[in-house]
């Protein structure tokens, strides 16, 4: 090579390096957007997108290494040409993969598409996602036509969409009508609840009047009564009635036992007078009769106490009405404020009427809710049909994903509204089943509801303690009955012993009679007169024995009758015991049912709250998917432009031979360090 050609060769190499560096910068700039994450990569598209992203990163790193190698001098020209060839092949592979992902990029982009994309991008940059979604919705047709979609197919699809929108609008109107009906039903329910509160307020007002009357016409400490409560007084009256009934039963049982003891005493006095042990038996029977008389007196005292307690309860009720009337006379009210004389039964009937009205209103509201639920299901079906019709082919895949995201967000909002309605219903049912933790009231005063629940439980516990006292008294009466039975058994055993003694006495008398007969027989031999006298004595003795046999038979029959009466009494006692156990089981079943209803209402409210949280999470996810899909659509548009730029760069890869042809002063140039040497 001539020395004069050296400066021209260096100048060509310098131009080649500058062109390669500029070309590498443009390639790096075009691949920069592909190196970023794809917000819409999901499903089977993840693997292909990773291949694109990895290939873009490799090309960028290769370009960076090539640009760094340009500073090595003229010996790096050959290596640069090899790197350019390798980068060109990698760009061809990248273009092929990108065409599979984003379609044929040789088609011209419609001028309407950049305008729409620019407008959507401006809205997104300002944080106006709803406005961006509105612009995309209004320009669907233009975007599909710009993406190479079928016009006829688009017309059919758009008509189906319009029909679906009409159906959706009709369903929404129907839902509005049903919601209005539901609101009316809730108003009716609210009115019924207010009427019930008025009745309850009347009862409370009566208690206030009683307290005012006590303050104005106070009583002594010994006569002071607790604040009357209708239900509590009724429970006390029922308890007093039960105690009175138990006392009457005990008294009748004691009278029966006393009558039996009297008959036993008469039997002992008339039938066993000649028996040796008869006086002892008479003394024992008299002692037993005295004991039973004492028990009868105690039973009468218990009965009298029960009557007095019942009278006190009844007096409290009457005294309350009297104080109320006296208070009305002393502190009269105006004609408009005048309230009729409160009657417990009348107020309870009004309360039951209000409860029935509340129940009717609830049923009416539930029917309305069922109609509303039917309309919602119909709306969901039409939403599904609308989504199925929006399955556009070709390059509209990104747009379809955005449409589905918008539809999912709408459905999530509807599910959220429905879950909130269910939560409200659960709160109402929870309130009606007796739970004191109504959410609306709990927001104002949670502790108040818990205190009321504790007070109600304490009152129930007090009533249960009173009932247990009555059961203990009944148990004591039953133990007394068992003692009476034991004593009766002892009396029967003593009667058997007396019978055995009487038999022994009879046998002994028979032996004595035989001896006398033998003596009479011996005397008969001695004298006929003595024999006749002995014969008369024997006849008299036999008559006496016959009379005693008849008396014993009567005593045995009376004993059997007494035994039958005891068996009947035992059967009645068993029946009464079974009835009492059945009543206890019934009360336990009622308490169990009430607890189960309360737990079910609380569980349903918790499930409704969990449903609200789930719907809110679904709504947030749907909104995020909607924004992500819109941004992915814009990013895909940027990638299309970048891919088109890469196509142009692929067609104008820097070539050293072209630079030499443009510079005729240079004959040849070394293509590698070996050529230069």
C-alpha cells in the first residue's frame, strides 16, 4: 500500500466507526421498549415474550460490546464487521418473533390510530383512566379497521353489541323498578317497627308513672316494693301458683297417710286386743299418727305461705294499677296527651300485632329481594353474552382484553352492591332474632347492647334459681313421701309379725284346749257331769276361734285394699315425675333452639362481611386489570413503531465496501489485522 493512501483509508475507517456507533445507538433505542416488562403477558404468551425480551437484551449487550471495541484501532474493523453480521442475524430473528407477536408490520398504520393512542396516553398521564376508557370505547370501529379487521364481521358484531346493550339497559330499568319496590317494602317494615316501638314505649311509660307515684305517695321501708315488671311479676305469680299446687299435693298425701294410719289403729284396737303384743302396736300406731299430724300441720303451713306469697304478687299488680290511677288523678294530663288506662293484656296484644306486622313486612321485603335477585341474574347472563360476542379475531386481542377488564370491574361493583345488601339483611335478621349487637346500634354504643344482654342473662339466671328452689322443695316433699312409704312398709312388717304371734298364740291355745279335753275325758270317766261341762267349754272355745278367723280374714282384705291404693299412688307419682322431666326437656330444647338461632344469625353476618371484603378485592383487581390493559395497548403501539424503526435499521446495516465505493481515492483496505500486516 502506498503511503499517500494511508490518510484516506483512516478517514474511511473513521466514517465507518461513526456510522456503526450511530447505528448501534438507534438499535439500542429501538430495543429499549422491548427490554421492559410486558403488563399483559399471561397464559401461553409468557414463554414467547420472555424469548423476545431475552433476545432484545442480547442484541443490546452485543451492540454495547461492538461500540466498545471500536476504540481499539484499525485492527478492530474486521471484528466489527463480524459483529455487525451477527447482530443482523439476531435482528432478523427478533423481527420474525415480533411479527408473530404483533402482526405484519409492513402494513401502513392508519392516521387515526396515532391520534387515538395519543389522546388515550394523555388521559392516562393525567391519571384519568375513566376518560381513557371512554375514548377507546368510542373509537372501537376505527381501531379495528386500522388493525386490519373485517368490516362485515365488525358490522354484525356491532349490531349484536347494540342489542346486548339495549337488553342490559332494559334489565337495569327493571332493576330500578324492583329496587324502588324493595325500598317501599323496607319503608313498610320500618313503619311496623315504629308501631312496635310505640307499644313498647307505652309499657315503659307505665313503669315511669309507677315510679313517679311511688315518689309522690311513698311507702315505708317495710312496705317498699321493687320496681314492678310485668313479665317478672307474672313469673313470680306462676311460681307462687306452682308452690301452692305442690303444697296442696303434699297436704292431700299427708291426709291420705293419716287416714291410713287411723284405719290401721282401729284395726289394731278391734282385732288384736287379746294378743300379747297388741298394746305395743297400739302405742306405735298412736305415735305414728301424731307424727303424721305434725307433718300435715307443716304441709298446711307451707300451703298457707304459698297462698300468702301469691297474694303478695297479686297485690303488687293491683297496687300498681291503683297507683297509676291515683297518679293520673293527681297529675292529670291534657286531652291530647291523655292515655287510656294501661292494661297488660291489651298492651301485649298490641305488641303481638306489631310483631305480626313486622313479620309481614319482612316477608314482603324478602319477596322483593327475590325478584331483585332474579333481575340481577338475568343481567349477569346478558353480561356474559355481551362478553362472548366481543371475542374479535386478529389484531383486536388487546382491545378485547381491555373490554373484558371493564366488564369484570362492572360485575365486581354489582357483586359488591349485592354483598352489601345481603349484609344489611343479615343485620336486620340478627336484630329481629334478639341479638343485641345490631351493627347500626353498635356503631353508636356497643357496650350498651352487651350490658343489656348481660342483664337479660342475669334475669334468666334469677328465674332459673327460683325454679331450682321450687325443685328442691319438691325434692324434699318427695323424700318425705319416701319416708312415709318406708314407715308404711315397717308397719306392714310389724303387722306380719303380729300375725305370726297371733298364729303362735292360736296354736298355743289349741294345745291348751287339747290338754283340757284330755282332762275332761279323764274326768268323764270319773263322772258324767264333769264330762258334759267339759264338752260345753270346748264348744264355746271353738266358737271363739271361728270368730277370730273371720276377723283375721277381714283384716287381710283391708290390707290388700291398702296395698292396691299404695300401688295407685306410686303410679301417679311416677306419672308426675315423667311429666316434670318432659317439661324440663322441653325448656332445655327451647333454650338450645334460641342459642342456635342466635349463632346462625351471627355466622351469616360474618359470612356477609367476608363476602363484602372479597367483592372489594375483586373490584380493585378488576380496576387494576383495566388500567394495565389500556397501558399495554399503548405500549404495544410504541413497540410497533420501534419494530418498524428496527426494520429500517436492518435494511441499512453499515457496510465498509459501500463507504469505499463512495470514496474512489481509496483502492483497497485491509479487512482484518492479518491483511494490514
